[in-house]
């Protein structure tokens, strides 16, 4: 007896029939295989025809002819229609299209299936294929509000769009979103006619490294999360598939109730200092991290709290002889590379809190930048990349960190939204491709696009918050602006690097300089520390902070595509320009060209863009706290993966140091307990009393007193304390707190 006949007998014996009264053979065979794997049954030998690879999709035999004279817009396509694949000739055409033109081929599709051809008077334009939904998706199941039992009972009510093809030869604006709308209007009725029930939700996946999901967004699909990089057959947790964005489309308004789900709790807006009180901050920013083991999550919170007491010190020294804490920390960091203790998992709770803080602001600045981390002395560390050569030609080892720091329009840091680590590699001598032929995904500059996509993915969570991505000159490339216009949900503010040819022989910079002056203002130029010469960077002398008197210009421009992307449409942007006509002697005049997607129709708009760009230095301050205060380049681990985990914890610690400094300036009237623990406030009061200093009445006073412990003099003309004095003072405060806690009890 073959397995199919055995499965039919089981179905008849136990009444396994679908909604139309047909035997559920395929589902029964799958269940029997599971029982066989668990050793509970022994099945008959598999049919030779069912052997793996013995059966392939039937082919048409010849290529499907390209459509002719397809219009540029979907509304002009003649006789556009969807044809449900019911006959063998239609199946042969569908298979041929998918096998030749879809990256995943024709299948096989699994479960309940439905196929369509996209027809027209011009020829076949593409096709769609639907099949069973993914068995388990953490973000989808959380969004629906499913438990395991309900998911198993209701999963068949979700249908997966497994194939969606618009042919390469078709260039027709809005065709994809138009076709999606057409199929969504009939898929439930077609399913009912064929399978006896209607689906309530459709799901699909988008490879965000290759596509932006614009057609899904235009057709009102909802992006709800990301996959984990596992396929249906990934029983070994290899995560060999690419991570994709999950899109869904409800076919019923009450789909969640029908599916037995629970409406997810929407996180409320969070004040800048809310939830950061005293020692509770670590629980708020790291608590609940999904690391595969509850004990590891608890250890993360404890380790972060301990490390933050003395930034930059080795954990063994900070732990003060607590051997269990030391072992727990290194057990956390030294998990196998394939473990769930990843940078994303460590930062996930902090990222969620950052989004909550963003909700409390009408506009936030998502500042992106990169920095190199030098680990040349860590020859035993696996996975490091090759850094730029120095003057002698020697190459170092290290990692590149590209991150997004979110700040308010007043400059207060709200949190770390994204952190991308890469190990740079040198281009192979065999790779002779010119730069314009290398896909953007293979270039270092793709990190800017990935950061922008991260911000776009938050738009549904932040409907009342405007995000402006602020970037320096390295981000001035056409592909970034082209990416932004695909959704136009997040604004860009980028300092221009390239003096492009605009029209004829006119160049961008000179054209802007020749435009009329719109106003005059003063710009504070922050101080710069000295920098030695590097492989691709000039040496820089130290400069003090100064105020520059500048002329202001702004105008709208059209950014042409580069020569190798002539098929793309030009992009309309605004330019905000400032020029210092008379700079001090031996000082380079200040001149900025800022490219932005924000509409600039007045001097106020232009000044807002300038204020926002001036806050870009916040991320450089944060990098300085990371390197000098937290000393992340002194970390020593045996793999890049483990280095990244340790750095991820320090990213949040450095953010908190910055927050303490800047919140004391922006909101000095807050109580000191907003950021300091009870024992820290008590010690500060005792220190003030002993030194005949006014006791701190609020957060501003407390911050200045902490800085005083780090060497801040606090004279009348001194500027507010900076981050370095804060981390030095905070370390001294912790030592004082230890001594205070060890004092003998008062017996009087």
C-alpha cells in the first residue's frame, strides 16, 4: 500500500474532510510524517514518483512572447485582466513565466493554492501565486495576538502570496499596485469556490535589500515586522534565508476577532526622562530582551547596570570581586555566534523605548554617521575587517560602526535606533568592475540607505511624529535621494559634497552662490579637536568654538541622475546655503550647502534646517563618549561577534551619559531623582555640605555637582560641563557611594 492510499484510509476512518467534503490527503500525509519522525508509526514505502527531485514543473517548451507596446501608465493598459489558472495550457504559461523570470521559480507551492496570469491586449504581463501561510512568524503572530493553540486552529484562514511577477520587459507606472488591488477584490471568492471557505488575511514578504515595497504601500498593505531568515524546512535553525519585511492585507474589517487574536497593546508616548530613575534605568532599557533564556536577559540588565557605574573600566574591575557577576557577564558575551544573543536582540528593548520617546515629539532628528573602531592589537580576534592603510602602508584591523542616534529638535538624545557593524574587506584584484557597475548593496554607502529604511519602517508606529534624517557629506549620493522618494515618509537633510552639473554647463555650487541673499544670521561653530593624518583623511588642527556671521540663501533645484542612471527621473530638492563673507584670519570661511527634501519656503524654514544640521555634532559627541569614556576600543574578545555584543551594551551606556549632561541643560528644573538614585543624591548632598556648596535643588544643580567631582570648576564664565567631565565625575560619585554604603550604622 502506498502512503497516499494509507492516508486516504486514515482520513475516511477519522473523518478528515475539508469544507467541501473532500479527503484532506496532503495534510494527513504531513501529520503521518511527523508521527514517523517521532517513532510512533512506521509508514509504507514512499511512492517512487514522490521521490525528491523526481517531478518537476511542466514547461511550455518555448519562451512566453514579450508583450508589445505596453503603455507607461496602468490606466492606459488595454483589456487589463486577471485570469485564474484552471487549464493545462494556462498552467504551462504560468510555469514558464515563473521559471524564466521569477527569482524563486515556479515552486512547488504548498497547501491550498491559487494561481493567476496577468493578461492584456498587449500580451502576458506577469502572474501571481498564492499558497499556505508561513507556519510560524513571531512578528505576525504577535501583531494578530495569537497563542500557539489559536494559531494552529486558524492558520488556514491566512493565505500567503508566494509569487508576484511583473515581467522585466514591462515598464508601466502603478501596474503592480493596480494588479494587487484587482486580485484582492476577488481572492476570497475564488478561494471559497475552490476550497469551500474564505481567507480573512493575506500575507507576503519583501526583500528590503532589493525592493522598497512601494507597490504594497500604494495598495494599502500594512508592514508589521520582519522574518527571522528561516524557511519552512529550517528545522536546524540555520537562518539561511534572507530577512524580509512582512506585509499583510486584511480581507475583513474584523479579521482579528475572526482569527481569535487579541488587539496588541500600543506603546504610549514616553517623556525624555521617564523610566530612567536611579538604578531602574537598566531594567527599562534592557529588560525583557529575547536572548533565548530568561537568565541571560536578567544577566544583561545586571551587567549593564554594573558597567554603567564606572564607564570604561574592565568588567572584572567594576564588579569589585563579585566572581559570580564576572562569570555571568562573560557567559553572556561569549555565547556561540549562532546564539540568539545578537546586537539586535540586546538593543531591542532600548529601541522600543526610543520609539516611545520619539512619539512625544512632533519632529525628531534621526542622525546617521559612521565611525571606525580600531582593534589592530587584537590579532587573536576572529572576524575583524581590514582598515585603511597608514602612512607606512601598514593596514590595521577593526570594525566599522554605522548607527542612528535620535535627538529632539532641542538636541536632547532620545536613544539609539539602529547600529550596523561591518568588517571591511579590500576589493579583490580580480574584481575589475568600475564603481558604477557595483550594486549599491555591495558598497559601504548602502548603510545610509539601510538606516533610512529603518526609519521608514517606523512610520506606522509614529503617525504624529515627523522624522528628519540628518547626514553629513558622505551621504550625498543619488541612490539615497532616489530611495527616499519611493515612500517620501521620512525627510532627508544632507550636506552636499558633489558640485554637480545641473543644466548645460551650470554647476550647483556656483548657481546657488549667484542666487540672491535672503537674510543674515549667526551660526555657532563647535570646537574641533586635533586629528592626525589618516589614509584618506587630512590632518586637522584643534579649533575653539566660535560664532560666525553668515549670509543665508535658499532655492529649489532639480537634481539630475548620474550618467550611469540616466533612466531614472530627476529629483526635486531644496538647497540651504550659508557663507561667511569675512572670516577671522587663518580661519577657513564657513560655507555649507544643505540638500533637503523638506520644503523651504521662508527664512524660518531655512533656519530650522540649519539648526537641525548643527545638531548633527551630537552623534560625534556620542562617538567620543563611546571611545574615550566607555573605551570600547580597549575591549578584548575572541571574535567580532562577541566584541559587537559588548559594544551594544556600551552604546546605551554612552547614550545615558549624554542624556545626563544635556538633560541637565535642557530641563534643569527636573528633580535630581529623574536620573540619579537615592544613594547618589544623598552622597551629593553630603559632598555639597562638606565643601560648603549649595545642596542640589534640581537636576541642573546635581549635574553640575557631578561634573565638579570630575574636575569642573564652575566659574561664572565657564560654559556648561561637557560629557568628559560627566563620565569622570560619575565614576568618582560611584566610588563615594561605595564608601557611603560601607559606613558603620548609626547607633546613637
